[in-house]
C-alpha cells in the first residue's frame, strides 16, 4: 500500500495511531468504571485523530494518488461541528457528575449531524444516483470548503471559551464548598483549554495577516500543535479518571436544604436569598464556628466539606458560607487550611517535628497532599514549611 513516510506524514501518523489507541482505552475505562467523562473524552480523542487524518494522508501522498483520492473526498474526516460540543460536554461531565444531557443540550449536536447527512447525500448522489462527479465537479474536498472551515473555527473558539468559563466557575465553587480544592481542580483541563485558545488565536491571526497561510502545505505546524494538545488531554484524562471519580464524589456536595450546590454549575445566575447578619449575630456565629475548629478540631478531617460544617452547626451551607466570607474574609477552603496551617505551626513549636516528618504532621492536621500543604502553608505564612522550620525551631 502506497504511503510516503516523510517527516510530516510520519509525525502525524504517530499521533493518529495514538488517538485510535487512547480512544479505545478510554472507552473501555468508561464502560468498566462507569465513568461518563471517559466516554466523552474517548469521542473527543477519536474525532481529534480524524481531524488530523487528511493532512497526514495528504503529506503521505494519498490525495495525489488513485484510487485513494476519490475515496478520501467522500469521507468526512474533519467533524468541525461535532468536535467542539463533544469537548464542551466532556468538560461539563468531568466537573459536574450530576450533569446530564437535556433536550436543549442535544441541540449542540444538530449542526454536526446535519453535516453528516450532507456528506452522505453528496456520496449517494455522485456515486449511486448520477454516477458522476456532480457535487465534486470542482475537484475540491468539501471538508475544506471556506464556509465550513470558517464556521468550524468559530465553533471551536466559542466552545473552548464556554468550557473555560465552566472550569473557572467550578474552581470558584470548589473553593467555597470543600477544604481540599487543590486536589480536585483538574489543572490539566485548564492548561489544555488555554493552550487551545492561544493556538486558535494564532491561527486566526496568521490567516488575517496572510490569507495564503491557509493553504494545505503551510498548516503543518498548526495540526502538529493540535495533535500534541489532544494527546496531552487524552493521557491526563485517562491517568486521572479514577482519581476524579473519588474526588468528585466528595467535592460536589449537595446542599440538602436548598440543593444550591448541584445547580450552581449549570445555573450560575441562580441564587438563594438569605437574610443579612447584623454585627452581633455575625460575631455569635463566628464564635460557634471558631469553637468547632479549635475545640472539636474539625479541620483534621481531610475531606471536610461545607455541608459537614453546616450539619455540625445545624444551619444551611449558604449561611456557613456567608459567615466565613463576611466574618473572616475568606473562602471555605482557605478558612479550613488556615487552621490546618496553624496546627502544623503549633506542632513545630511543641517539638513534634523531631519525632515525625513535616509531611506526617501535615497529614495529621488534615492536609491530604504534599503539594496542597506546601501551597497553603506558604499562602498563610509567606514561607515554605522548611523555611519556617529553619527560622522558628523551638529552643
């Protein structure tokens, strides 16, 4: 079988094969672990592999050889109307396990299905009905029609922005509802989305400056960069899927009184009214909360959530959040980690560090990872743990 293995086609071939492999691995993971985000990431990875396929085959010479050329023209490799919403749904299901596709959500996929019907109509008309190149009389692949490439570019840009907005909303909600937010932030998703947006903006800028850049031979760097990005998110999503299952079950806590937490990700403008606290009442609740932390040492629970504290105080999560935000000027995550940091400092002053490691002390005080401990400690003291230890060793 003819295939020209030049540097460009060979590099894209490697990523294309990896896309097929990881798509299958993610699908198996989705079925075995009942992990819906893995299913959507599997679909995104497969579509990404198909997205780069025309350029891989073009650099390999298939579009200049028969019978490959005629066959490839009728295969809709670049699903520019399916790839963006699939990415968006992956991010939504990863960040919010309660998210399910509604009837309105299915509208996101109508343009993609419409394009599939269009390409099927082209194939049936040219090959079966007319038996001549009616739609392909111009000899150009429909996947690279200017209207389709332009609309697909805009679609990918918009859905990437929507995905990034959903991520930052999730990040904000995590800091307000759990004491271990850093462990469940899925930073690889943020990195991927920011890098993808930068790549798209560069592509758009180059085209505006020099429209000839959009010609086939000049876009290799773009497709290579895109290949690296989808490979990165596929590996990250596959490697962290089981961790995300455990962390998300603890992170997205449902407020049993208002159900506000569940709906906030999908309805960020929806709010639940709550009475303002006057100075005396706020001080009273602050003392109750401080006693819960100092006497009962609630911060020692490494998976402490806003709901846990609300239940211990017999009030709503909305009220607890209000007390912390208004009374202490912090979010819930920083508030709890402040107590954990102080507990570590107290242990150092008592000489416990001579018996246990700093990390062991941190775990005993409620931190659940070394990275979270280091970040929180430096945020609240201005020093790394070992720097603090060196400057504050008990005499």
